[in-house]
């Protein structure tokens, strides 16, 4: 269950960075869900810094973390948590690895729950609106320059864990994403220093997705 929560917040954080591709609107008209998903689908690559706050019902104080995230369309993602403890979540197509510290590494490719989370979130990474609406109830609203997208899972087992995912932003992009679980746990992630049109070199991709021990302090700008 601890990994499920970590995977959920990690992928939600990545979703936030990718959705920020709406940072420069194509026209002054109000942004709609179709336009937002189109811009997610159009990204060539994403780099962002994140800060995350996780409120757990059993703890008096929230857990805070920060780090970097890298997304390479259509299905490669790395999230490095740098503070307070270094870790790495690496999604490379069908492969899923988690690394804690400098040496502890876990291959989670065969974990069915982890695969469900990945498959559900990847539709957002790729801007697949029909698939998104097949997996989630969507509620998109906009007022002035502000907008929000509320996602509620349609099916178990995700529906039994995640109550809703709320994305909020403006014409300059998404500024917050909140994952609310049924058990009361809540994860809020914000981003800055976002590059949503990054073209990774072959050497950079090799560094990010190398087999073996993955450095958790990679910085690509």
C-alpha cells in the first residue's frame, strides 16, 4: 500500500508537469478540455522542478519533498526526489523501477497494481481524451483566466483508493494538482522552472534510463 501511494503521487506529479504545456495559449479564447489535452499530446519532452506536500491521516505533520521530473513521450518518465531523501521512480515503457538511496533498487514491472496506476495516468501524458473519459469521470470548468479539471476513477481497484484528482491552473499553465484518497490522505504538488518543449539528446536519455544503479542527482536543463 505504501508503494501504491508513492506511485500515485509520483505519476500525478508528472501529469502536472506535462499538462503545463498549456503555458502559452495559442489564442485568447477560453481554454477548454479538448485544447488542454491537445497541448499535452503536443509536448516533445518535459523537464520541471516540483515541491510536494503529503498529508497522512496517521501523522501530525505533513511530509514535504522536492525534486525533478523528466517526461519523454510517449511512455518514458523519471522522477527524482532529492529532498529530504534521494529516490528515483523510472518508467521506461513496460519497465518500472524504484530506487531508494544509492543502492536499494526494486524492479516493479510485474506488480499488477503499479501497472494499473501507470496505464491509467499514461492516457493523460499522451493527451488521449477518449481514453481519459473511459477511465475517469471528468469535470472541467473555467472562469476568467482560471480553470480546473476534476477526475474521478470509474473502475476498481483505482476507484477504491483514489477519490479524485484535481488539477487547477490558468492560461499560463497548471499550478497545482491534488490527489485525494478515500482514506483521508492528500497529496498536493506544485511546479516551477517548467520546460514543456524539451528535446532530449541520446546521451541524456542514456543517463536517465540507464540500467543498473541510477544516479538520483541527474540535472538536465
